[in-house]
C-alpha cells in the first residue's frame, strides 16, 4: 500500500495512514474497482482527509441523505448510497455504450460517483 502522509485541510493537519485507508476501503470497496492506481489512491485519500476534518469517524456516520434538509434514506447508510450510485452509473454507461455511439472512461466514472458527496462529509451541521 501507499505510505503514510499528512495533508492540511480546513486548517487542520490530517494523517493518512494505511490503516485509515483500509477502513475507508472496507466501507466503500468499489473504490478498488478503479484500475488507475494513482486515481484510486487520490479518491481514497480525499475521503480519509474529509472524514479527518469532520466530526465523523466514518462515512456510515453521515446522515444517509447527503443533504441536511432532506429526509434520510429509510435503510442503509451514506456509504450504501454512494456505492449504489456507482453501481447504477456503471450499468447505465454500459447500456448506453451498447446502444449508442457512446464511450466513457470507467475509472473516471467510478471516481466521480464515489466522490459525488465528498463535500458533505466535512459539514456536520447545516449550512446557514
């Protein structure tokens, strides 16, 4: 795995370790579907850093709606939401590629799906 590193985010220094990466990948294993090792590492480290500056200890601690002013999911976690978005997007892209003159970069699609709620993790309270 990658070496430990530190980043500064929101004025805080966050240590990103192999252990924190492994915990994150345990919650969101679809990140490991990203073949580009560098991109996979950046997605993982971005989530570890975002969780590190939040009041949360893991993605599953997030309200499972992503938005503080909307109803939460009836079942599952925010990690489940992002995982299902990723899986559905891949299926939709595959269907479109089979029916139309449509191409996509699978790694970027997965990375975008896995990061689409990234900004929410650093906010433990609603914006005013």
